[in-house]
């Protein structure tokens, strides 16, 4: 996996290696954060700030996390390679949001 960080927009991008790039989906619940345990609200926020990245052929190639410094240690982010994202890369589709969660309750 390759990790890039756009410091200006506070977005981290994680790209799968080529042998894994033909996957159409990834189960984000299988990803484990070894540094800390998230509370329910933090985990729900992370899912809402996460989008999948697809190549032009529609193959899943990774995912992007917005507001990255909210979820990851800044020293870890600063050790990632630099990436400068354009406006198209920064767009998030509303149809990805399936629920909004607050205080452990689904409110939308």
C-alpha cells in the first residue's frame, strides 16, 4: 500500500499495490487501526470522511480520508509522500452517505 498526504487540503490517500488493484470493493471494517481504539462517534465520522478511489476502468485502487489530521497522528501523516489533489479529486458524492450518527444513535 502506498500512502500520500495532501497537507493543504488535509487529505490522506491510500493506494493498493498493483496486484491488488483489480479488486472492485474493499471491506473497510477489515482495516484495523493499530495505534488507537476509536469511539463509536469517531469511527462513524471516519467512515463518513472516507471515499473509495477508482481508476478510469472502474477498478478499486484505494481510498481517501478527508480531515486526516482528525484521525491520524500528524507525525505519521508528515512521513507520507506528498500529494497535491485537484478539485475533482476533492469532490465527495452525497450518494455515498447512507447514515449520519451522533452519540451512538443513527439520526439520518
